[in-house]
């Protein structure tokens, strides 16, 4: 009798997670990791200018660490944001529990072969990609969480949105702490830019409307206001001998672009 009871109480094996659910979770984790990396860089930009050489050195390692969240997020926390949202989790084939760090790293490293991994995941009956086979892991449906999947997905999207808003605010603040903006502000004051079109004196925003930099060239847009009108001052800059210099400018009614981008 006891033997029958113990067999009946044995939990059923977890079902392997499907392709769509796994892929969506991975993309959400990658998005969250990159948002986090950009947020860290933007906060550092409050101290180090975003267009400085020191920040250029930090950018690529920060991106790699952000993408590493896809692999080790479920190890560092109870689960990663994407897998929490899609009600899936990674288990070890040997123990049926959370895998070890090396297993998560092995799974993550094989994502460099993502086109092959996608094909294997689609056609493999076991729903295991190469990384899973190498690390002896399986991505399974979280039966307990699946019942509350809608609520979890909503909470995860809210967390991503809050992270995005924090990133936008920090990027705007960091844009004012760039070497480009410092050089452009000095040029505006020295040459009385916009006075003729907008009227004297002209006041400009403390936060750039747009900062776009690509290696040694860049554009910067600030909003400006004078007694006669409002507008935007667009400036083209070039880096010569390690210093930014304004090489052209114009006053426009509408900005040609908006946003913050730094390419080293």
C-alpha cells in the first residue's frame, strides 16, 4: 500500500518549453540586459563625458556584460525577467534543479551560433538546442507560474518600461555632460548664434535636444528662444587635435532629428 501511494505521489516530469515561448523569453532577456547596460553607461556619463575616450573603453565591455544577463540571469536570481514572464525555467538534467554556473555559461556561449541553434531547436524532438545538450540542461514549462502567466507578463513589461524611462532620463542628463555640448555652448555664447533669427538675447536649453556622434564627427541640436521667436539651433562638429569644434550651424523651426547616439 505504501509503495502504491509513493508512486502515485511522484510528480510528473516537466514538459519541455516550446520554441515560441523560449525565443520570446530570450529576446526579452536580451532587451532587458541591453537596457541595463545602457542605463549603467548613462549614469557613468554623469561623471565621465559620454564622448570621451575613457567612456569608449567601457562601452563594449558593458554591452557584453548586459548580454551575459541572458545566460546567467536565472543563476543570479530566482529566474531571469524573460523566463519569469513566459513561465519557463532552466533545470539540470542530472538533478532536476537549478543548474550550476558553468552550465549556464555553456548554454550562453553557444548562442554565438544562434542561426544553427534556432534550426536545431525547431526540428529537435527533444526541444534541446546545442547549448542545452552541451550543458546537460532542459528548458521546461513552469507549471505553477503558467497559471499566472498573464499577470507575470504584465509585470515584466511594466518593469521594462520603467527601466526604459530611467534610461531616457539618464541619457538626457548625460548628454549635457559631453565634450561636444561644452564646446557647442562656448561657441554659441562667443558668436551670438541665433540672435539675428530669434532676437537678442537668446537663451538655450541646458539639455541638448539631440546629440549624435560618429567617431570624429557629430551633430548637436539645442532648443533656443529669443524675444521674437523660438527655434532650434543645429550644429555640425568635427574633432580636431582631440577637441570638438563647430564647423557649421543653422537655425530651424523644427529639428531634423532627436535622440542620443554615440558611436566610437
